[in-house]
């Protein structure tokens, strides 16, 4: 009977998947925020593997002694990572997914007279193995998200604190009132920025599945923000940092702290990986739909292979781990911030033209107020 049940599962895989998806959408609220293809991501392979395992054994004792369901482990780990990046998913809801699948299989096989104790044991063992690895991956991915968010914030908070410390240190050497006041304002602004980043750090500690950074949108001049970042970076780095911008003002709704951090991260990387003492250029372009911020540097380009994965949030590549990790921490935030602004990021890098990061920010999709951004796996 086990071989007949295995063949039935293979032949009716799409019907089983449709039934499962319908039940999940009706019983698990978080599935409403998950695209159909992502929701189904594990099922075809899992059902195929269950059928294959079922077809290999006719004796229960032989199955329990020899079977480890190794073929379902990798896809189950991937399933957990997807769920960690899906809004509002919890461990309980992952368990519910598997309970529903077990129920669908049982309710489908019984009318066909293809269900007995041996088949029940095989199905349960396979699903429990898959569920265990999926939950483990889900928890590991959530922890990785928190560590990356906290890591990028902790890294970024050092810059304004260092700038404030520098300003306070040189104030005692300044005699002219105007110069003293400018330095005082610089220190005050740097400490204000530090407080904003620390607030974000606290938010990141409590991040849940599918969530990214917290942003505080308000109507402001993005050109003014770019100039402020450029002026501060000029004080820190030896490279010449220039701005190319035709507009005197660009008033739009955005998060000034987040956009400032985006530029700071890109400038830091441009200095670190670009040509020594070569100019770095910030371009501010715009059209009806977007503001486009571009940061260009000369120097060694990013390889085509690394360009494909450099923005991946849960990047597990081992190629040049030190360098990719350093890039990835900042670019993790850059990508999330762009998406949270209704935009996206692009990259162009070659020997002839150098490296340019493009950050597209929507001019019309954002509203004033505090929001938590969404994290989309593999996009």
C-alpha cells in the first residue's frame, strides 16, 4: 500500500498543494501578507520527497531504523528563512502549516483507501523532520536579522559621536564667536543624530519576522540633507567629496536620519574601497517619480559575481568573507532604507567607469509618521 500511496501523492501533487494553500489562507493570518509562490515554496519538493521516502519502504521497522529524511532538510531550512522574512509569521504559525499539511494528506488518502498505520508513521516522521529544521532556520534567521540591524546601527552611531567629541575638543581652541557657535551647532547636531540612531537600535532589538528598520518620515529638503552629510564627511575624510545637483531644493517626504545613514555608509565604503585620495561624487537627480542619489568612486571594481549578491540581506556566500561582510553590513541598511522609501538600489561597477551606487527614493508614496519597514527575502 505504501507504494500506491506514494504514486497517488505524486500524481495529485497540485491538488494537494491547492487544498493546503486554501486551508492555510483561511486559518493562518500571516499568510495574507505572503505571495502565493512564496507560500508554496516548500510544498512541491516536500511532497515529492515524502512520496519517494514512502515508496522506498514497505516495512515499518526498516523505515524507523534506516530513514533520516536527509533530502528534505535543505529545502526545509530555506522554508524557515522565507518565513523569517514574511511579515507577522511566528513559530506557532509554521507549526500550524505542517499540521494543516498532515491533515490534508490524511483526509485525501483515507477515501482512496491508501492510509494505514505505516503510512501515518512515515508521513508524521517526514513532516516532523521538516518542521524541526524549518523552525530552527526561522529562529536562526530572525537572530541574524537582529544582529545585522543592531550591527549596522551600532556601527553608524560611532560617526556622529566621534564628530561631536571632535567638535567639543576643538571648541576650547577657538576664539572667534562665530566659529565657536558653528562648532557648537555641529556638536549639537551630531549628538541629536546619535540619539536618533540609539532609538533605532532599541527598535532593532525587538524586530519580528518580516520586519526591517523603523523610520520616521517627515517633509523636508533632501538637498539640504545631502549637503550636511557632504560637509561632515569632508571634515572626516581626506578624499575630496563633491556634490553635483541642479536643484537648489527638493522638498519631499522622507526620513532624514535614514537617508543620511544611506549616504554615510556609501561614502564610507567609497573611501575604504575606492582609489586612494581620489574624488568621490554625490549626484542628486530627480524625475517626476523619484529622487535618485548616486555615489561614485574610482578604484577597483566589484566583481560581477559579487554584484549579484552584495545587497542580499541573508547572504551566506563564503567568497571573500571579510570584504563581503564589511560591504554587506552597510548595504543591508542601504537596501532596506531604499525599499522603505518606495524605491530600490542599483549598482554599476567596472574598471573603466569606477563604481556607482544608485538609490531611488519615491517622491509620492510616503506619508509623514513613524513606520516599520518590511523585509523581503531574496528581492
